[in-house]
C-alpha cells in the first residue's frame, strides 16, 4: 500500500522592514526600479527613509473584500466614482512615494484621489499620515487592530497647520454603516461577508 503525503503550503504573514540609511531621491528611484522588476514588494519612501513590505494572504483578502463592498455601496447609492487602486503617488519635491492599497476619486477626477485605504496587518509604518498630508488626500482609512480608523484632511490658512483629524464617521460617505462594514470584514467566509453586506443594504433601501 502506498502512502501519499500532501504538502501543506504555509503563506508567510505580512512583514515590514526599513532599509538602513538615508537615501536621496535618485538613489530611491534606482532601488525602486530594481525592486519593481524583480519582486512584488511594496516600497515606500519618505524624506530619505525607505520601507519594504511583503503582502500576506490576510492583507490581500481584507483589501479585496473591502474594495468590493465599497464599490457595491457606491453603485447602489449612485455615487459617481473612479477606482485608482494602488496607483503610485510620488513627488521628488514633496519627498514622498507610496502606494495605497485602494484609492478612489469620488465624483470627478482630480489631481489626487479623494479616498485612500491602507490595510495594516502588521502595525507600524513610516509616515503613516504624513505622506498623505503632502498630497492633501481628503480622507484616509486604515484597517488596523481589526477595525477601521478614519482620518479627514483639515485645510488651513498655511501649510504648517494643515492636519488630519480622526473621525468616527466618513465625511465623504456619511451614510455608510461602518459597524456593518467592520463586522463583515471580520467574517471568516468571504461569501458570508459579501452576502451579509449586500442583504443589509438592500433592506435599508426598501425601508
């Protein structure tokens, strides 16, 4: 009798690590070109510091489901939008380069998306909000510690006093039920999560 062994593939979790040293913009662009051509590492640059991040399955699952639910909601509410995904935002003058996990223009397209989303399975990241502030992106959502944290950009009379305020409800999507959204993201079944979200929003539409 022959015995067959089934190899179980273990997917490594998301990891973040900083490249030691301080790098010029030109040095960063050289490193970025090498990294993008040889691997799927996510790379962030801010004021000379470079961070790499590997993407685990948990990260990709949350990102995909969250994007689906947001886009379903926008379609259901007949809100015009353009998905921008993980398109790189970078500027040598601003000293920053990064890729949000998801991003959206709400209404008409502008210089930069209105909404950006980051999935942080592993805590800690260089310039968590600073990099977004330099591009004045209106609202940033972070999935951290199994909940959604929302930050809204507050304009001011001068660049020194602009900041992000942490808020309990999105100002871009004020009617979105964040508790429902969070509950769905914590479900182990992707089908169950999507079905629960769609069913709840269908019921609200009929009321």
